C-alpha cells in the first residue's frame, strides 16, 4: 500500500505553472501595436451623381425669385373662320419643292447668254413698235421708204469708170432735183477727171435698211432711213478689191407716189 499523500499547494492568481517560462513584462511593452486602417467608402455611381445634381438644381430653382410677366390683352375674336393648317403637310411640301428646285436649278453661266439674247430681242422689238407708233407713217409707207432707200443707195454708190454716162442717167430718176444739183453733178464732174486714170470701180450692196422714228417732228411724206452697206472698191493700184462696211442715214421724200433720195449722210463704219 502506498503511504499517505502530501497536501497540494494552491497557486496564487497570476502564478505560472511549474516549468513555464515567466513572461517578460518589458517584451510585452516593446511589442508594436497594429495601426487602425479606415475602411474606404465606395465612390458614388453616375446615377447617384446625376440625382444629386438634379436635387441641387431644384433647390436653386425653388430659392430663385419668381418673375411674373404682364398678361397680354386677349385678341378680339374674328368673325371669319380661320382655315386649319396642317404643319406636317406644309413642311413636307416645302421640303419637296425645295429639293426639286435644287435639282432643277440651272447653271448661272448657262443662263446669262440666253437672258442677254432674250433681253436684246425684246428691246429691239419694243423699239421697232415704238418707232412705228411715233412715226407719222403707216407701216406700209415706212416699208416702202426703206425699200426705196436700199435700192437707191446701191445704184448711187455703185459706178464704173468706163461708163459714167450710163451711171448718171440711171440714178437721176432716184434723186430729188435738189440732190441732183447739189451732190450728183459735182460728184460726176470729179469722177470724169479722176476715175479713168485710177480705173476706179465700186460695187455697193445693201445689208439692212430700216425707217427711223421721227418722234412727231417729221412732216408727212418724209422719212429717215438707216442703211447698212458693204462697199467693194477696185482700182489699178489694188491687186484685190477692198471691202468697206458703212452705215448711212438717208433722207427720203415722197413725190407723186415715189420715194426719192434727198440726202445721204455717212454716220459710221
């Protein structure tokens, strides 16, 4: 049998077990403490930012003073019923017409020559009819005067140095007595002296003839005719004939139903 057991000793509070290493109070004090790191908050989403801005705008609008506009006077009611306007239809039609105009718009360079031609023709026609209204002659009389002037100018300004006698006899019946004495006879005398030596030959062709308006200043039985001619001249010193365009104003006088040349004036080439 075993002998009696010795009584157990109670440990004092804080006393270590037998064989355990006592704690070092200085080491406990030297151990570093862990830093406290704050948990980051998540960034607000895009929708939260937009909601926040909307709330701020509403707050600013509520705090701003309200400005009231003066009321406009009511328009008087019209007794005529106003037609209803379909804006959608009008806008569609306008867009369609503008697109068509854009597609059909002609080039400016192509329009200008045509426009100038049309304006020129219109001005010429207006001038002609204005001339016919203002002239004391009828349309038939004006045409007869122009035809007589065209024929007379061709004969008076065409001659051949080899047959001046036939030339003089042929043109006397186309001229007034005043023109024969003042213009034709001196010209024939000069041609008889100079034309044979130079062998002058002249052929005149009328290109156009038209009666001018008198604007109420011409007496009845008289007319002024513009004549455009080409004069072809050949002399002994020229190898080839020369062509000279000229513009003339011919005064015509009616005698016994015939139009006679009273004067011929050179007005330009």
